[in-house]
C-alpha cells in the first residue's frame, strides 16, 4: 500500500489537478501524520500507522525555508501559481498557524504577488477565532464537508473528539462567502458498511447545507490514489458531473475532478 508522507515544511512544486503549479507548505512533522480526522481515504494513510517522532516545524523554520524556495524558483523563472497549505495532516492544528499565514502572505507579496495563498483544511478548527481570522486573509479557504450525515462522518472521516457537523456548518457560514467547500464523493464498502455518499439521501441534504453556507465555489472530487482502507471505489464521472450541475443550478460555481 503506497502512502505519501510529504517533506516538511516545503514540498514540490507539484502540478495539482485543481490548483495549477502548487508549492506545498506542510506544517506537520516530516516523518508522519498529525490530523484531527483519520479519513479512510487519506493518501497519508491511517493516523496510527504514521505516528511522527519529529515535531512540527517552527514558525521561523517555515518562513526561512519558504523564502529560500521562492528565491530559487524566481531565479529559475518558474514561480508558483499557488502556495498551498496541505501535507501530512491538518495545517490549522499548528499552534502558530495564524502567524505563519501572515509570514506567507508577506513572502508571497514580495516574491510572487500573482500567486494565491490556499489552505486545505478539514474544518475542525474553524471555531477558533484566530484560525477563522487567518483563513479570512487567504485567497482560497478550502474547507472539507464530505456530507452532513453524522454517522457517515464517523464512518469515513473519523474525527477525533467531539465533532458536531451542524456547528461546523454554522462556522462555515461565518466566513460570509469567503470559503470554498470541498467534498469527496465515493462508492464502495469498508468493513462491510457502505461508504457511498453519491445517493440522493446524501446529496440532497448536503446541497441544502451548501446553499445555506453560500460559498464562493464548490469542488467535488473523488479518490485519486491508493487508499489505506480496502473496498473504496471512485465516484463515476457521470455522478460527479450530475452533482456539479446541481450545485451550478443553484447559482454556485462548482468544479468536478476525477
Ligand atoms: S482530513 Fe485530510 S489529512 Fe486528515 S485524515 Fe482526512 S484526508 Fe487525511
């Protein structure tokens, strides 16, 4: 089983399906995974199989390595389209996430002012005011909402501790449209239970929640790489296209990635 543990704090640049030439910023340790979810489809594998021994990079380390990388990319004539916070887990779990966002915006403005700053987050920390405020400063605040079905979330996303999807939706509304909703659709089974969220019973309430959040955009996608859990299947192009079209029909831009 091939999992991906990214270098830290900087990786890439890589060509992203959704984001273009993306320079990755990984605020998690370089030797394992730290996440408040433990998704059965996570490309980094299950949390318990990748417990890190190293610590998270410091704020200073992130800024220094990012500056060096941007200097090198500029000298090579290939600047990134986007600086993407992603990697081995949940970036907003870093204790200095807000300060690192400030550093990153400063460096972006200095070296590649046309590049976007993008954060891929599982939404579990958006109740913290400092995280909310930091996400308001980035260009693309991409927040995960795989479903509004609590049982499905506990079966598939597997949050640590308390997780109330209705509270998450309320906090998503608080971005006043400065948010992109990202949703994984898939089919198949895991441990004898269905993990298919493409049926009407999932799509209809999810779409209702999306309408109340009123995001600037929605991204629907499906499994792209090998997953730690067995039995998961990609959603079909037709299914993703149909869901995308329903989002667009309510006036919200939506992209589908296969
Ligand atoms: S939220 Fe992202 S990093 Fe965390 S377990 Fe899920 S897919 Fe992996």
